[in-house]
């Protein structure tokens, strides 16, 4: 049986982590996998999470199943975090999933059942998992223009021109904030225009928001999504707690459906539960229990928001410091665009050969498409990384 299987292709990001761990050079820097690190180069457990963990340990009385939908209090908390104050609150349903990738697959499977000929439009470039997950669900995938290699910003005109061709059988997948891999976000006016296109042409928006709070702030990062939810009949949303709660290994996410009516979303939720039963059955509980505990406690919520704000500000400072180092020590403004990008990632505009050179000559690990994780930097890394970038450019 297994002798007939083809040789597997290594994951372009996860394989970097293995290579990094095996690299003996002391000056090596991991800017590949998307995790947040503090000034000591560690991915810490947030204080709000530690406090919530104590509460959960003290109060939890069972390890019985949580149910197909997961923790309902968590589900409501995630809906509130994203959609509170919008008209969508009256016509929304959510289920807990194993991370946002699990949510992507569940909604992909839902689309396949509800509308088998669906084409999902994803940005060029997009999160590395978007295309394979949608194709694994049996859906067609098409790219729309997004990033300009010349300006290192969103190519708004080309993006909107492409999306004007999406129709009733199409789903348009958007990054809610902190675009992965580029760090270049669409502005609020573009959210409005895409919403108008959805109303006019009949396509369904699908927003993947994995970094809420890491861009311009918790509320500001959801502004475009909320406007859209207020103004379209149907919408799909996936969200993750990996980054903004630091729960990477707990695989805590949610799949959210906004529909025309309560009846429609009740039916969609029922189908999602059937699909979940045939896939993983029950989502893991611990991460959701922690998030629910934080968001239902005002004091813990305040601690979490403060920590999240500090992380967001540190990302801004890392971007600014890297650009200052490049300007002041190397007399180049070539990479000033890094300051305007949002969240964890930036695309340098380097070729695969240049990224390989960064890795082999300097021990700096980034993805072959030129993506680096700003959140993987420590302050002490910046002079070394800036010098390497200049030499490779």
C-alpha cells in the first residue's frame, strides 16, 4: 500500500524550524515560523492566561466531552469580540474548532455541501494554508491581484478590478488584518468598495482574521470586518486565538457563519456539526476554557488587553528600529516600507536565491517567498539582521 505513495513535499515553513534547530551557529535568527517572541527570544505565556489557568484548574470538575460545538461560552465570546454592535449579531452562529485551520476546513466543507461549484478567490500571495485547505475540501481556487512587488503595498486598483469579476458562485477570502505573508493591509475605503461589489455581484465574503490586535489595535483591526458584516446578507469568518492569546499549541479557533436569517444560520450550524462529527468530532477544550475565562472576567480582560497592546506596540517598535538601523548604519531607505506594514510579517522582495543566501551565509531563516517574521526578532538581533539584508540586497 504505502510503496505507492509519492515522496512528500516538505512544508516550506515548518521545515525551516527543523533546519533552524539543527543549525549550530550561535548567531542564527529564526524569522520563519509565525510566532511572537519577546526581547529574550522566548514565546511567553501571557499573564492573563496564567491567571485563567489557575482558575480553570481550581474550578474544573470533569474531563468529559464538551460537545460537537465546543464551549458555547467561548463561541459567544468570539462572536462578541468580532461582531459586537453590528446587525450580524442577530443572525450569526459559531462553533469552536481546532485552530483557525480547522475552521477553514470546516467552512470549506460547508461551502462544498451548500454550493458544490464554489470558487474561492484568494489573494496573490496568501497564507500558505489557504489554497491546500480549500482544494482539500473539493473547491475551485482562483487568485486575485493583491500585492505590488514594486511598491510593497496593496495594488488596490488591480485587486478591485479582479474582484469585480467575482459572481454568485464565488467566495472571496480576505485577510481581516495583518495580511499574511505581506503585512500590507487593505484600507477601510477598500473594505467599503469590496462590500459594495459583494452586494452588487452576489459573491460571499469570507474573512480570515488570525491576528486581531496585532495591527492597529483590537477594535481598529475589526473595523472592516464589522462594516462588511453590517452590510451583506451572508458572510463566513474564521478566527484564531494562537497569536493574540499566545495559545499556539492549544489549537483554539472558531468558524462563524453570518446569514440572512436565524433559520439559515441554524441550518448552517447544524451542517457544520455534522461535518465536525465526521472529521475530528470534538474540539480540544483547554484553550477555549482559558479564553472564555478571560473574556468573562473584567479584571482578566483588562490584563489581557494591556498585554496585547504591549505586544502590538513592540511590533511597531521592532519595525521602526530595523528601518532606522538600515537608514542610519547602512544609508539605505530601500526597506522603509517595512514600517508601513502591519502585524507580524513583511515581504522583503527578495528572490529565493537571496533568501537562501540569508540562511546559508548568515543563519537568518525566512520563507523562500521573501517573508520574514518581524515578531521573531529580538532587539539585539537587529544590527546583525540589517547588515545581512544590506549585503544580500
